[in-house]
C-alpha cells in the first residue's frame, strides 16, 4: 500500500496544472442618459384642413346614396345557365355592330328586368313618407351603375318597356360615352325605378364563368 501511495504522490507532483482560460471582464455599465444627450423633437406645425364644397355630380351622388339608406335591404343569390344567352348575343352582335352599336350582356339584363317588372310590378313600387300608399310607376326607368372619372354614377334608361333590345343597347352606349367624357346631365341621372349594377365576369370554377349582376337591392349571379 505504501509503494502504491508513493507512486500516486510522485505522479501528482509530475503533473502540471492546466492553464486557466482567460475570462473577459464584464462590460462596463452605460451611464444613464442625461438631458444633454436626449434629442428634443420639436412639434411640427399642423397643416390647415382643406375644405371643398360639394356641388354638381358629387352633390347629387351624396343625396342619392343618403336617401338609399332608407330603403330596406335584402340579398338573394342564385345561379342560372346562360348558354342560350351567350349563343343569342353571338348571333346579334354583328347585326348590332352594323348599326354602330356595341352589344354587351347588359342590355339583355336591362330588358329582362323590365319584363320582370311587368310580372311583378311591386318590385318597382315606392312607399310614401307616411307608409300609407304604394306608388306604381308605369314607366320602367332602369338605372345602370357605371364607373366614370367622376366616380360611381347611375344614369337612367327611361321607358325600357317600350324599347327594343337594340334601342336599349344604343341608349346604354350613349350614356357610357357621356359618362366617360364627364358630360352626364342631371336628367340622365334621375328618375330610376330600378337599378342594375354589373360587377363583371367572376371566375368561380374551372368549368363556369359567371356574370354577376345586382338587381335593385338583390343580387343575382347569372
């Protein structure tokens, strides 16, 4: 046992101690910011508010949209197969073009709305302020919402019930042209008994492309 202890003691005396890894001193604490080191942000002057009077087309638009909020709203959605409509438009498109008329799908919707009013005239009726009477309009004045440089406007095609499809398309072309030129008159924008709003083509599946058309306060997907 003594011999073993002597060997261990000699081995310990011959073993050099491992060097210690240097330890970095802790970072010095930053002094707290003083008033001299804090940047002072000066308040920026407020620009005056621009006031622009509402007049012309914008005034009529505000009055009409405000009045529309008093009408009860409801939504109805359905899908209709328009294959025959697509075929019919293709047949009539060249005939209309020969007369200088661009025939889109919208004149078909406008005329269909007029025919619907003949079967269901209550859709075009209005109620007086006292809610005592229903007022039925004999004329089918169809408003058509369209995007113009002046914003969303709703010119009106008057007397659709007595117009042919080509006449409806011709009047729609006139209103669209005047709308793009900013020349719609006050008479063009008043008197609608029903409104259509076409939001264009909507792709809902690889098989079908639907034309979305809002009729009055209801929504139909055609």
